C-alpha cells in the first residue's frame, strides 16, 4: 500500500508540474515549422516530412514522439499552409492530434530579396491518461483496479509567430540571416480529469541563425531559446555543415546539459529534377542529473519539390 500511495503521489506531481508540456524534438532547423507557424513553407518548396524520436533508450515508459507534416506554398499568393499529425506518449500520458498552420509572406521589407512571414496555427489534441500503463507491485489490489480506467479529453489551443529572412534563395551567392519567435498554447487552460489535472502553460520559442555559403558548401550557426513561464528556460547552441546535394552534419549543445549530433544524406532529383530527398539520424545524450536515463535517438525524412 505504501508503494501504491507513493506512485499516486508521483502521478499528481507529474500532472501538476510546470515543465516542457509539448512534444520535443532536437533543435534541427528543418523542423522549425512545428514550433513556429511562420516557418511553414517559407520558401517555394512543397515538403513532406516524417519524424520519430525515442528518448532515454532503455528506460521504461520513456517519451516517444512521432510526427508527419505537409507544407504547401501558394507561390503566387505569397502565403503557405501546413498540416501536422503529432503523437506524443510518456508512460500513462499521451497526446494525439492535428496541427493546422497558416503563414502570410511580406516581401522586400528592407531589401530586394528579404521576407517577413507572419503565422498562426491551431492545435486539436486528444489528451489521454491511462494508469494501466504503469508497472505496479500489486496490480490486483482492489484500490489499484478501481483507478485503472483510462480517461481522455479533447483540448484545442492556438499559437502565432513571425520569422524574418534576409533571403529565401539558398546557394544563390548571398549569405542568409534569419530570426523567428513564436508562442504556443496561447489559450491557457487545465486538462481536468477525475483522477488528475494537467495545467497547460504558454511556451515561447526564439531562434536565429545565419547560413554562410561557399562553393557548394554551407555552414549554419544557430541559437534557439525555449522558455516556459516561469520555471523552464533552455538555450541551445548549434552549428551545421552541408555539402550541396550530398550530405549534412550538425552539433548542438543545450543549457540543460544535452549534447546532440545529427547528420544525413541528400538525394537530388528523386522523382523529378526539381526535387530532393533528405534522410537523417539524430542522437543525443544528457550529462546532467538524468545522465543515467540513456541516450535518445531520432529519425528524420523529408521530400521537397520546388513549386516555382
């Protein structure tokens, strides 16, 4: 019974703590459209993306995140739209939903090639709490059995953001500077179930970087800031090297003591001469308080087609 009470206390803490509440990915710049709707198809590429993250390999009930997205640019209308299906599961808590994004593009704000994008998105998530997913010492206890019923609740929300690009034409001779900021879960609310509550807090994301081009090469230093008012801030420093139409490799370090590596291949003219296929793998380790939880592993694939 003491172990049961202790487990229930952990459930209560897990549901009420103000921590990272949204599905997490490594800071790969190609996934910024998930965090900031203004990055949705910011250039002229139609893009299909798939992503899977397994965190803390070897740790029971560790977080699992999967996403499939589509980004479509309406080139002649200076706008773009996107759809993402996202699944996120950690132990007895899971979320499954759809995310709709829209971005409007203002061109030639400060120069001939720059662009300012303004974006908005809507979240439609089904939250689910299933205590039966926990491993208990006495699962046949009457009190435990009474609390094994799964519960779910549909909770919508929204967010908005902006992004500025000095240019959106890659490998066109000019270096590129970009900066973006967004807020998600703008509509704060509490997911109230009969056995637990989950207060949802606003998330803020800021990212900026530059792309320096050489002969068929690109180096991209970047900074990303994730902030959850008032108790969590994560600053991520990153750098990526890319050889045009061949491969990329990157390194990121988080102020939460997480080190991540990413890399992949770029296959050009797949299906069409204006298309490319990117396949990548990411791995991360934590050197902080949860360093014994095991590494994380992620897979990324994207198919791009230039609509211009």
